[in-house]
C-alpha cells in the first residue's frame, strides 16, 4: 500500500476513494479500496490506496481519536508511506469537534508539525481564501451549513474554528504563497512548524492551487483535508511503485432500486422534491418514529409495494421543522432513532432483493453501512463530483450503493445514481 486514508464518515470515504481513483487529470489515479471500519487482519490483495471509513465525525472526541489511531496503525502495517486524514469540504464540526483532536493525535503519532489542512473542493464550490471557507459565493456560515442539525457551522474562519479544538497554534499559508509554487509552500510550512503550529490552513480557490499543494506535500507523512486535495497525490507515486495486481472489478447491477434520504441540507431537499415529482415517495413522520408508532417494517412494506418504480423514503425537512422536532425529542435521540430506522430498512430491502440503494446524508449513510456491514467496497463510475457508485465485490451478494454527502450532487442526482449503477 502506498497511500493510506482515514475518513471520518462513510460518504467521505466514498468521496475520497473516487478522487484518488481518478487523480487530478482523470487518468492518473491509484487503485483504491474502501474498508468499512478498521480491518482485523492484513489484506493480502494488491491495494495501492486503502481508505478506512470510520463513523467518527460526531462521536466523542476521545473515541474518535482512539479509532483514528487504530486505523493509522493498520494502514502503516500495510506499508502506507503517506497518511491522509479526510474530513468534509464544509469542515463539519462543532467548536468542540473532532477534526482538530484527531489531526493533532495523528501528527503526534507520526512525529510531524506543519501539517497541511485544506478542505477546498473547487469543483463543488468549496474554496478557502484568507483562511475563510466559502461555499460558492457565500461564506460558510451563510451557506445553509449554519443550520446543520448536528454540526452547525457558524464561523467561516476555519483557523479560528480549528484553534478552538486544538492544543497548538494554527498556521496559515495564504494564496499568494501558494501561487509562488511548491518550494515556497514547503518553506512556509516549515516556518509554521518551527513556530509551533501542528496544523496549517492552506488557501485554495481552484484546482491548480491544489496541484501545487499536492506537489509541496510529496514527502509529508501526514496530510489533512478534503478529497480534492487527495486527488493531487497519486501522481507523486511513480508507476514503478504501484502494485502489479488488478483490483476488484466494479460491475453494474440492474435490480430494483430505492432512495433513502436523511439529510436536511438544501441540496438534498431539492433532490427529494425533484425525485418525488417522478417517483413514489414516502415522507417519514419523525414524531411517529420517536413515539414508536412507525417502524422499519412498516417503512419497508411501503417501499416494497413500489418495487421497480425507484421509490424514495425521506426524513429531510426544512430548518424550522428540524428545530421544532429537536426541541421536542432531543438532537441525539432523533439521530439515533432515524439511524436505526434507515439501517434496519436497508437490511430488509437487501434481503428482499433490492440491488441499487442510494443514500443521502453522512449520518444516514453511516447507519446503512453499519447495518449492511460489507467488509469492503469497490469504486465504480463517478455519478456527480465527489460521489461514485460503489459495488460489493462479493459475487454471491452483488449490489450497488451510492453514499451522498448531504450537500453534494446535482438536482437530479437520485435518478442519475440509479442509472449509473445499472451501467447506463
């Protein structure tokens, strides 16, 4: 293994595996495999990039750190010479969140400082300028992320946000330094390290900036950021270092399809509205779920009656509706009950022969993957920027799944995902 990745949620693992497989030019990537959780033993197959998917974004920081360090130990044992800690391009975390503690713990374990932190994903409108994170033409805290039900982002200054989570100062490499080239970036990172900064926010507003950063961190044991930066890393590994063995082939499946949407992001709510206009849809009554009046068996039965019609089940709601329910039932209780509902429903759908499953939302994706419990997933074609089709490599249990971060995807993403999974 050349490159080892620790992703803090399952949609992020899908996103970065896609980026690494494509590379910066679309044809210079590394063969990548996603592992759902830290594997128990060594993987003897030929894997150039191993992505360990954790569900650590919103759990207690101490637990997130310990799980990430376990992933680090496994990736190093597999021979990875560079580690990438992947978090969301909208930097999802509270001021007491996990990005800072995990990144510092990994840096300490590897004995490094001056570690790049860059969540930019220009293709999806996420850019970093003067240490501030933008979503298209809006500062992060005006993009809708301020209404995130679990990790509301209320400050676009990610240096300040990250400093709330870390023990050491947070450095910054501005855009004008990036544009001077890799040597200048390396010098700036060394300077930050000498001044005591473990993590360093790097500006990037276009893919060319990420290409420069990728070159600058060629020999860095640890890099952190979004998937777009990871796409710049495969070209640092020469062809002679890559494994000769072929990776798992990801093949299309065309059995019954279904969409499960738990995200309340603006993008997902638009996608729900468009899909519901053409396909059967079931709006989940969250209050009924919380009060035990609506179960996974009932949701499955509702979806089953629409077999072959690409039905949609969603708990997505507008911010005011989410807030009202959270005040009534509690944020964590709602999240846990909906996770259980979606996870159990997904298992029933698979047992009933549904072969194409589209999941919207990081927490929802985590719940579904936890329930289905695949050991690993192969990366297929990209559906939209940051979201590939994923396939079970087990021929006796073939299915495809797409794990979409709430904010990702075009308005017609659900229909497109089902079509790509079928090989069309």
